[in-house]
């Protein structure tokens, strides 16, 4: 097992190098380059910019710059924000809990619903429920998240006035759990819609794959009760592609969270990203890109390890 | 069992048929937008602001905050959104097919390098990548389409590569190789046509996701710029009037949903018909 994890960690190295190369390249692609905030400021003299260039090490050859930058990335020195001069990593980590809460609740909701729908559909294949669920999933996948969010705000916040339209807390109620939950319901459900659709489709095909196999027929012939067959026999075997999906879907989850957070004014990383985009805060943007990429790599790694834990065939091959 | 299966297939293919009809209607309406639109989509009429839909013949879908005719804006916006969607799809498919064929057919170092690059690109959430690049380049219809296309080809390349790996081992490819046909010619003339089915399916589904992406970035202000209307930037304006004039937000969103659905249904039906191996519902 340790051998497998080490091998898998080694495979992540080229990914990390690739990700850092793209991140570094993008930063230099930015109009004005890494010094945009100074070069675009008319009050700063040319010789001052030259001095800043030297202080930042931008007069050095590109490969030296890259190595310095990458070393900073891996040791937590992610630079400072243009406005306010705060460490980028600190600014990002500050927004992490809100995003994790939103993504976590949406994902849990979507997994529960999606698994239930997918399993029901697989068990009663080609039935009415199955037909409705697969068609419904296709509909749900076609909904633009941001428009769905706007419509949810219109119906539940403006017309019915059941739930708040945005933010995280009521004014003066910061820290109140009830206020937080009330604000969480709409964005979490909106974000969960598309994920539920994906999960139900994958759960359905994962279970269909397993249900037709001999060991399930054997168990059923032995007289094992259906619920036990489903959870003890089918589930562990169908879980593998679903755990893999969890890793693969992470980038989509981040994309969805970004869109949802903008609509609902949820103070998470997605919101930070859009704000930073508007203020041309390149260090924050690059920091966010690198942060999500690291997160995705780590997520896929964890998913692979979890699959290897379930299935000895994988870690031995 | 058989009857329910037939019923299900029927439903499925009826959806694909619906998708095809919707797509055809949308393409026609985009093509003939100038003729179909009741007036100039940029014409301001401050005397007729916020007219409700379905109330008069002069403005069948009402007017917006500047008195512009919503139907005309939807038709012209559809033109913009579909153009971006189609150009982005072509970019995606060309890039993805090229990378996939090179990696799958040549194998070895080329394959390893290209696929590691694909893995790397897939580590970034597409919307993040898209927004950063879109914010860096001056927005125009061409640049938006290219940026969307160049951030979404990775899955296509994986699909094509997997297909090519199988085609490469077949006898007619070996025959061509033995006959001394140059590799590039084998790739284009022998391998590519046999990978056409999954490429066609991916292309259809990619139009849907490109239209979705265009609407996201235009909604956030980094895509299609006013006064040029797109469904995405119509929603940006409409958001401010959500409490008083909700139809301004309902209509463009419904147009996006209809388009995305049309292409998704069509793509799903094509997949069922062309490539049974890829079916989601075996």
C-alpha cells in the first residue's frame, strides 16, 4: 500500500511542474506583466519601476525567475496583494471555510440524492421512474447555474420571501448558526442541482454494471435479502467509479461554486476570484489558480488511494 | 420488459428529435434574425421602458430598461451566442482531435507529453482559466470563441486518443503502413474518418457547453460587450430589476436553457445511435 501511495505521489510531480509552468506563463501573459499595478500607474517614474523590477528579481533570466517563483509557491510565499499588501495565501485561506461549507453541503446533498435516484433507476431499469430520472438529469444538466440561481432568488426570496437572497449572515447576526443555515439553503441547492444530475447518471451506470454480474445472481439465488445484496455486495463494487468521479468532478465543483457565489454574494473563494478579476489583482488570481489546481491534484490522489484501499487488485498491479 | 424498453428508447429518441428541431429552429432564427426582429435591437425608446411581454404587437416580448425591444435583442443575441458556440466548438474539436490523433497514433514520448499536458490543463477549473484569459485579452467575438475553445478541448482529445488506440491496431491501418503511406496521411485519411462518430457526438455536446460558457463570462462582464446583445449580458442588466421586472431575466435565461438542452438532447441521441459503446444507460 505504501509502495502504491509513493508511486502515485511520484506521478503527481509532473502535474505539479506542469501546473506551475502554466501559472507562471499566465502571470507573464497578463497585460503589463507581474508589475501591471506599477506600470499602469502614471504617478510612478520609469526609474522607480526599474528599481522595483530589480527588487522583484524581474531583471533575471526567465528560468531563474520561474525557479524563484516556484520555490515560493511550494514554501507558502505566494506574494502580496497589490491593494493592501497582504499575503496572498492568507487572503485565500480566509475565504476557504465559506467555500468549503458551500461545496461540502452541496456535494453531500447531491451525492445522497444522486445515489438514491441512480440506484432506484438501476434496480428498476427501464421503468417509469428510471425514464423520468434519466430525462430529468439531462434537463438538469442543461440548466445554466447562474440563471437557475437568479430564478431561485426571484421565487424564494422575492416572491415567497421564505429565504434571504444573498450573503452569509443577517446584519447584526454574524455567527448565528440559524442565520447561516437560512443563507446556505438556496446557494447549496442551486449548486447541488447539476451535481445531482451527474451523480445519478454515474450511479445508475455503475450499479447496472455490477447488478448483472454472477456474484450478485449467486447471492440472490442463495436467498440473501435484496437490501443486503444492494449494500453489502453491490455497493462496494459500484463505489469505485463513483469515488473516481469525486476526484474528477472537483474542478467542476470549483467552477460551479464560483458562479453560485457570485449570484448569492456568498463570501467564498469564487467571490474573491471575481472581485480580484475586477481589480486586476493578478497575484490573487494566480494564487487562486494554483490553489485550486493543488486541491484538484490532491483530491485525485486521495480518490485513487481510497479506490486502492477498496480494491486490492489495483494496488498490486 | 421488451415493451418498456421500446417505450424508453422511443422517449429517448423523441427527445433527440426534439433537440434536432429546437437546434434547427434556433439556427434559422439566428440566421434570419435581421429579417425576423421587429426592430433594431439597439434602438432606444425611453417612452416605452419596461413594457410587459405578450401585451402588444409592437413589442411581443416587452421592452427593457432602455426601451429596447426584447424579442429583437433575443434574436440578435442568439446570433451572437450561437456564433460563439459554433466557432468555439470548431476550435475545441480541431485542437482536441489533433492532439488526440497525434498522441494516440504516434504513442511513446509524444503521447506521454501531450497527455500530461492534458492532465495539467484539467487541474484548473475551466471557469477560472476562462475568466483569467478572457480578462487578459481584449474582448471580441473571435477572442471569446477562441478562449472558450482553447480551454475546453481536453476531454475531446482523450476521447479521440482512446478511439485512435483501437483503430491503430486494425488491419487496414497496418496495410496502409506496409504499403508505405506516410504517417500523416494515414492519420488523416485512414484513422480520422473511423473516429468520426465520437468526434461528432463530442462536437454537438461542446456547442452546448460553449454557449453556457459564453453566457457565464458575458454575464460577469468579460465576454460579449454591450451594446452588442448576447443572452449572457442581457442577464447582467436584468439582475438589477429582478424584483420589479422579472421577465427581463426569465426570457434570456430560457433562451440559453433551450439552446443548451437542444444540443445536449441531440448529442445524447447521436451517441445512442452512433456509438452504442458510449451509452450512459447500458
